[in-house]
């Protein structure tokens, strides 16, 4: 048992953290839960309206559009980020000269501020021939689309940009690869295993804990996609890039419907929780941990 003086000392050191937890985390969470049942525009006191915000949400066509756009983005980006991330990590795990330079180059995009990189990608995908990508297509006698002005194409640059900045997950995959015992590869080479046999029978099974971790983090982050869409398109054209988080932000800080935006935030929490639990139930039995 702790002495009273030791307990007082522990609580003294924990006090700043507890204050931060209450003020900056638990407080806003509880406040948003309450506001989700109110009509609130900052200027006036919250007016209790019960479940009206949630009922209005399901009658809001833009809500369903934003949900559909977010799901499309998630179901395309998540699998591609895992496949490309693992592939790049395998390549960057090779023992060749100058490999640290390549690793640094692949990691750099993830530390560039999102606003700055979004502006660069806007220039790359400009709709006229002044855009870098359309200029390249014109050299091949291909007329590039008006990327951010055409609802059919506006989502594609955002997906490409997200795959360009997967350096964080690649770094985690690389750490997982370097944790695989070399003896497994040596034994497989003695048995005559080739590159793909080692990849699918050793590398990927031993990397499943890392893949599972990045998958869960990806699910949490992909449904909160916001900054590039806000900077590059603001949800346009014709709501083609109106992501869920962006639409909630616009309701809160442009239309000052903070009660409605709070209800959207709680619906997003339920969606993310559902898919996280689904991923855990579906993939946790397929994850191979060393020592088990």
C-alpha cells in the first residue's frame, strides 16, 4: 500500500495531466454529446430539441452524398495503401547501396504540411495544359480532363495524393520486416524457396500484426479525411468531394449549426467504431504473433 505522502505526490504530478484530460478531451466530448440534442449557433443558448438533429440528418441529401463519397474513398484508399505500403517496404528492406537515401525520399511526403502539398497537387492537376499532369498527357496526344471541375474526376487526385503520402505506414511496415528472423529466410533458401514463396509464406504471415495495426489506424483516419479536400475543392464540384468531416465542418463553422454538426460527429464515431470492431473480429484470428 502507498503511504499517504506518496499518494499525494503521485496525484500532484498527475494533476496537470488530469486537468488537461478534463478540459481538452472529456469536457469537449461530453459537451458535443449534449449539443447534438440541441439547436445551437454560438450566439444564443442551446435549445433542447431532442432527436431532431438525428432525424434531420437522415433527411439531408448532402449528408448521404458525403457519406457515400467518404465510403468510396475509404474502400479504394485502404486496400491500395496496404498493398502499396507493403510493396514499398519490401523494396526498401533490400540491402543495396544508398538504401537510406531511398527510405528518406519515400518518407519525406508524410512530413510536408498538408496545406502546402495540397497546393502543389492543385498545380499538378490543373485542368488546362498549364497543369503538370495534363501537360504530360498532351505530349501523348491525350486531352486530360478538367480534374477539379468535373464531378467524375475530382475524387481521383485526392486518392492519388493520399497514396503519395503513405511514408508513415511504410516506415512501420519496414520496422516490422526488420523484426522477422533471418533464420526463417535462410531455412527457406536451403529448401529451395524463391522470392514469391518467401514473400507469401514467410514475409506476409510474419508481417500480419503490423498490417493489422496499420489497417486499424487507417480506418480511424480515412473517415476523418478533411484538409486536402478543404484546401483543394471545398467539397465541389457538385458535392463530388464533399467528405463527411468536411461537411460537418461546414455545418459547424460556416453555417453555425453546431448542434447538427455535433450529431454528425457522433454518427461518425459510431461508424468508425463499427468498422474498427468489424476489422478486429474479421482479421484478428488471421494475425500471426511470434511465440504463439
